[in-house]
C-alpha cells in the first residue's frame, strides 16, 4: 500500500467551464476543496446573492 502524502497548497478559489455547466472549486478550512457543479443560471443567482451580501 502506498503511503499517503499530506495535502498542501490546495489552491485558490477557481471556476472552470466544463460542458454546459461550471465547476466551482472552493478551498475549505482544514484542507481540501469543496467542488460544486453549477449551471449558468445558478452562477448568476450566486453572483447576485453575493453582491447583496457585500453591499
């Protein structure tokens, strides 16, 4: 059995377009990343919600 290596540098927040949707990779506290696939409509709704929260 191969030894597991510690996860370091999980990377920044990123969004990539894949097929008809988008994949959001969000670093989480404690290591690792939360990966969510969203549609363009869901991305727009998320953008609007975040804008409201920041206002």
